[in-house]
C-alpha cells in the first residue's frame, strides 16, 4: 500500500472512530454541526529527503471539537481523551508515535494539534536494461 496524505488521513479517522466510539469522527465539515463531532483535518504535510532511497514525511493534524454545553471542563476532558488515544497510532498494521501534541480551548471550542513522522522508502524507477551485445571473434 502506498502511503499518501489521503490514506493516512482516512486511516486516522477510522482509528479515532474505533478508539473513541462516543464521538462521531468526521473528515469534512458537515452542514449540521453536532456537539459530539470530532473534525479531523490534515492541513500540513512536509517531506524531507534522507540518505539512500528514504524520506521523512511529517503529517500535521488538527482536530476540532465544539462545546457540547459542558464548558471548558468538558473541552479539557475531550483533550485528555485525545492525548491518550493518540499516544500510539496504528495505521495499516504499523504502529507510529505522535509528537508535539498540544491543545487550546477558546470561545467554547477545542483545537487539538499533533504531528506524526513516517520514514518512507521511495520507490525506485526502473532503469532501462542494457541491450544484448554481439561478440565477434576473428584470427589475425
């Protein structure tokens, strides 16, 4: 399976939906905003070349949650659940650690951000194969 931004994003949504069944985990802003929805966004992806045929890709996620009426205490409680659920992430049978987890509560909304770094092997392009050589022998 090729690792793409969309495959990592959909894998993260599915993993959060399994770990936090009390919340409706969505990937796109819906017309009706429900208080129990976690909106998962992937606003930033960066890639750095490494030695050999490797690269390091960093996925910067943002999760948004609106106040369900419980105030700041509820929002901080949801953030604690996200810290626990995102400590180790299992995507495609591979376990990853997250980094730089942080959250902010402002105006009745929770903004939770974190990063996940993957080391990837870039696929090698097939080089053209050398053609057949003809060999001749002669006597002088």
